[in-house]
């Protein structure tokens, strides 16, 4: 017996007539509708061996598994692409800083605080910390420190 699907004329109670091909099955279905109207409609259809259906189902399952795997690979590739794009952006920022440094590498530009300025700020902080240790006005002292730093020459 061939694994090729065969054409049949089938009625509503499941009786099937084997036909030579699609045209013969359509003709048989039309004739059967006229001869046995209680079992109409008769339809031309192909019947396939179950082994063929099982083979096709296994193939579909295999394709779905391949698609699932491919989607996972695509997701992973997109994540790596995003990570690479983020790293490129970081490197471009670093390159811009490097260009600015090569254009002007003066300490005044890159390190605006002088040693004297840092010592002056340390002194202001120490004075205000000592003042806050003597009373419970730490918030007021911090505000005063901020003003002193902003107002200092």
C-alpha cells in the first residue's frame, strides 16, 4: 500500500468510497448526494495513513523546538549587542575626556582646587564640627558651613 494520500467520497455517517482521484471523488460525492440524500452532504476528501500524520506531527514538534532555540539565541545575541553598544558609549565618553585632556592638560582645568583652598575648606569644616559638638545645632552648623564655603574667596 502506498503512503500517498488517496481520494474518497465520504458521507455524514462515515461511509467512504475509494476513488481514482480528486475529480472522481467530487463526481462520486455529487452522485451520492442525489442517490442517498439522508446521508448528505457527501464530500470529496483525502485520507492519509496515521504513520504519515505521526511523521508530520514529529516534524512540526522538531521545527517548534528549533524555533524556540533560535528565539533564545536571538535574545542572547540582542543582549550581547546591547551590552556592546553600552560599552562603546562608555569608551566614546572616555575618548572625549582624553581629547579634552590632550587639548588642555593644565592642573587648573582638571583639578580646580589648590592645596591652599583644600586646607581652607578643611579649616572651615573643623571649626563648624567643633561648634556643633558644643551644642545640638548640627543642622544649623551644616547650613552655616555651606554658606561659609560659598561666601569664601
